[in-house]
């Protein structure tokens, strides 16, 4: 790096990793350009609560500019990076503009992976950003409205009972299939079952929302594969209690409009949601360096690229080895946050030409919620499930809503929502059905 | 009405009028079908606060089904009514389904009127529902982001100063024109000026948001034409202080993409918003009964149609005479609410075959806010302006958030937002810029 002027650091992505890094460099002699395609940081672990009408987008997102208002060494740009010209130390935006950097950190995250079947996406949307969540919320709510319209119209027009075709359509509208038994799939299936079986109860005069069918489909033998076996079993029991049909060791063979093929069975469903796999940001392909099967950049023990030590990759975009287990680190917020913290130290050390050891992940535990007041958690060697685990989950998530000035309001709304099961954000805001 | 069975009342529209009516008939021996194209009731007076990022949609909207959950004589349908077949006592949905009624109340509200220039709508959107508000919020925020991208890209690519063409584009991006000097236009212009001149200050490194230009254009000589003259003058002063250019007696001659023609001047502006006129729901045209210039149905003193006494029209869809002034009643929430209350009494009286006098509007006053902590109000013969008027405005609006379980949360967020000027709901949620 040029010693005369302050180095220019470009961070791509304002998620947990990028945000943590930029904030930790507040007093460092470095000029930071943070580029994100959204104008906000998103508290992704609670995204499924927006998709299921418990929280508003404003509760879990915060404008990046507001976060960095008083941090003078950060400039925020809302834009898309299309290409990394690693040899020239430049990035290129979709507009064609090229910015030079001294140091680059790619924290661009991941999108859903459809295992080579990208055509499934339009029928089985996933959940990564606010637009996804609002679309999913709309889809769930509209399904119930359409079902009610079908039944009530029959009654009000006086045209008699539902035909066999109508019955089939009704069943399709009230069948929800969630693909993928990781934390997102488990949380989503639990929340949809609660909407159908509790929240909407008594709100319809024609249909009975609690007859809705919610399926959770997973290819592996257990739910929550990343957790120890007993937690997957607890999750299965809790979901079954909520009325979710859990199907493990079941492969999704095809996703069509209004139907999904699971194993040999064709299930009519107008709502199929995808929580099955991730693929890292496609930007990484432009590096020309080794990627893993999930498209993540393979990084050194200091999170840099072997070929380009001035480029680091963190979070869901990185394939970094956990030295405790020898396996790649999972794509979860605590990994990204710790990598951001480490990289801030690293960049400061580089400027001072001091050495710094390799990155080490400290596993504080993992947890997932299963509907209201129930969760599973692993902390160190201890496993928890039920209400205690849920309280822990709630507390830790709210603690992490750092920088969200409305943390207290979120907590209140959320606890209130859980206690009363109200889900008042059930809004269909798009112009058309 | 048939005395053997309970009469079937269809209410079209779940706004202030329709909602008040349905709730007031809770214990009446009548079966109610409430049809709305949205799934929620909207607290429209605060809609501009969603458009300007102070409140979330969930704060000012409530699912209709949740409101009527325990009112057994109401069924809610989310649908569009296309036609009233008044002679057959039926309504027809867009789906083609026809429902018979014994009694019909049309409370379908109004849309913007472009005075015969419907082609202006795409360049100058108005503000009637949540989708409008979210689109407006997005448009305002994206304008600042695009301006910043223009300036910062020049700096980061090292391609030197802005060209004359760039300067012009920058000016266009940061010019906001609000057409219409009624309460909505005044409130919107004030809020946009606050965003530019206060909220976004210090959040951009390239542009200076406080150089943004906000114009309010009105054809009449005074702002707030429905209010007495002195309040219009107070509003003008307050807006000018906030940095809004107020142009009264100025006609909009054309709205183009990225420009608006005001009088003889062509003003480059990528954000033009419409708050100039209303036209009642087009459904009213299918009645075949007299409408006024604004498309509103002309109703009798009991709010029914002369030709069809079993049909009543209320709220923004009705042209009803105020017996105190001899002029038509304005399209404001208090009128719709009082008409809903009156009609509930009327329908109960009809069932009991009792007479009921004509509708009388009781004017409790009117008010509008002009930015943070400032408002104008008229209550009886007294006029108020400034902070006292704003406190009154806030109190009355929050009082009216009846049925909104999150009333207290809204009040907290809102007061907090006003005090800190934070506007944390500055989210761009659509997928693309």
C-alpha cells in the first residue's frame, strides 16, 4: 500500500460481515467505500418474520447511510458491482464505471441455489432480502383470500356447492410446501402453520384456515443437519405438534406452477417456498480464483486470496476452514461478524506493518425457533429445546439488533405479537391480486 | 325489505365510511358483506408519512378480517366490484360473479384526477393507497441515491469534474415538484423539504441534499383553499421557512418524463407528485344516476339515491350538501365517519320501520401539518397555527387510530421520529433501482 496517502478500502456488501468491518475501522487511517445493492443493512435472521407478517420491514432494516452518518471515513454507494479486475486492482459497476482500490473485501453474501434448476425459482421463491419477504407475505395472504373468494362466491351467487374442480383448486390454494429443513425452512414452516392454525382462525366465514396443509420437505434424514441429531428430532416433534407434515429423506424432483413433485408424489400447491440451498454471489466467479461447489471463494487462514493478498472474502461468500473441526464454516451471522472483526484488526496491522495470526472462529452456539415460544439451541456441549431455548433465542437476537434505534420497539411488538398471536402486519400492498 | 329473513347489506369499500357503518351495525339483525379491493383498512390521513419514510405501512393499516374477527354478521371479501346492476339489485365482480343485495352502500372513495390528462399519471403519481406510498418513498430515496452515484462516480473513477450535462441531470434529480396546495400537497411538500434539508444532512459525501429544490404548485390564489384565508397564509410562511418554493396561481400545463411545465416555465424534475384533484370511483358511473363534475353520486338528504332508495353513497364517493353552508361536503375522514354512523341508525330505523331525519354534518374543525412541530387548524371560529396546532393535530389523529392495537407504538415511534428527525423507514425494497 502507498504510504503517502490513506489506503482506499472497498467493501462489497453491507451485511453482517461488511458492516462489522466498516464500523470497526472507524478510527483507522483508511478511506472506505461501502457498496451495496440495497440502501439498508438487513437483520436477516428475522427476515422470515417479515415474510410471515409478524414484523415490518422497518423493524429489521436500517439505512446504511444512517448507520455511517457520523463515521467520516466511510462513503456509502448503492450500486451493483459486476466485475472484479483483480490484476488491475479495480472493480467495475454495472454502469461501466471502474473504481481503483488498494484493499478489497468481498462480503457479498449468497443467493438461493436451485441445484441447476433455476427455472424453479419463479414457482418456488426463496428468502434473502426484503423484496423476497414482502413477495412471500403477499403470496401467503393472497392464497387464503383466493380460497375464501372461491367458497364465498358460491354461496353469495346462490350457485350451490363446490364442483370437484373447485375442491381441487381450494386444496391447492391451501397447501404450503417449504423445501429445505435448515433453520430458515424450519422457522418458515412453523410460522406458516401458526398463521393458518391460529392467527387466521375465526377470520374467515367460508374456508377453515386450520385445514391448510403445511409440508416441510428435506432430502437428508434429519432436520437441522448442521445441529446435533437430537435437536433435529426436537424440531420435528415441535413442528408435528403445530400441524406441519415433516418429510425427511424426500427429494424434490420438480417444481411446477401450482404443483411440486416430491419423490413419486405430485402435490398440488400454489405456495412452494425454497429454503434448500445457497450459492455464493456470482461476482466471485470474476476473480478467476478457486471456488467451492457452492460458489464460495476458497480463502487462506487470514481470509485473503492466495493469488491476491490484498483481496479478502468473508461471510457467506467465503469458504473458510474452521480449525476446530477441519470443516468449512457455516453461513451464519456470527461467522460473518467475527470475520469482520478479525479483518478490521488485520487491516490495521497491515497499515502498521505488524503481523497478525490466523482467523479463529469462536462458536457461541446455534439456535432456531419453531413457532411461538419454542426453539432448539446448542450452546457449547449443552442442548436446549422448548420455551427456555426460545427465550434464549429471543434475547440473543434482540441483543444483536445493535444500531437499530428501534430495538426496544421491535422487542415490544414482537413479544406482544408472540403473546397475542396477532400478526397485524398482514398487508397485501401490491396493486393487483 | 323481506321481513322473513335478515336483510343482506353489501358495503363496497372498507375506508372510514364503510368501516364505521359495518362496526356500528354490530348488533343489528342484518347480514353484511364488506367488499374491498385491499385486505386492510387504511388510516389515510397519515399516508404521506409512509411516503416520506416516517411510518411503516403496518403502523397505519389494519387487516379488515382482524377488525371483524368477532363480529359474526360481517363477512369480508377482498375483491373488485365492477358493476352495480341497480334494477336487479345485484352487484357484479370482475370475476363475473353476481351477488344480490337488499341494501347497498357505496363507500368506494376516490382516485386522483388529472383533469383529462390521464397520461400524466405515470410521471406524476398520486397518493391514495399503500402501494402508492411505497412507490413514492422509493422514488424520493432513489433520486438522492442516483444523484450521489453521479457525483461519487466522477470522483472515484478519477474522471474529473461534472460535465454541464451531468450538472443538469443532478439538478433534475434533486428537484421535487408537488402539484396541488390542499392538505395532502402541503403536508407532502413540507415532509420532502424536511427529508432533504434535515434528515439526509450529513448522510451523503458527494451531494448536498439541502440544495434540493422543493416546489409546491397550486392553481388557486391561496393554499388550503378549503380553509379560511389566514390559515393558507400561515401555511405558506411555514413552508417557505422550510425551504419550499410556493407558487400559487400557477397552472400545470404539461407533465413529461423528467420535467413539468408550470405557466410558461419548463422545470426539469425527476420527481413530480400529484395532489391536485380527486375523481370518485368509476363504479359510480354504472349506476346511471346523476353525478357531479368530480364523478360523485348526487345523494338525497338521507344519503340515498333518488332513483334507488335502497342504495346509499357516502364518503368521497358522495356529493352530499352541507345544510349549514349549502355547499357540498368536503372529502375528508370526519364526513365519511359521520355518514357511516348516520347510515347505521338509518338502516336500523328502516328495519324497525321508523322514520329518521336528514343527515347533518357537525364540523369539528380541520387541520393540516406543515413539517415537524408545525400545523394549521380551524376549530369552530378559532384559528390556530404553529406548535399548538401541531400538538392538537397529533392528538386528534392518534385518538382516531381506533382499532389499531399498535396505537401506542405508533405514537411513540412518531413522536420519537419528530423529535429526532430520524425517519428510519428509509428503505428501498424493490429489486431494481
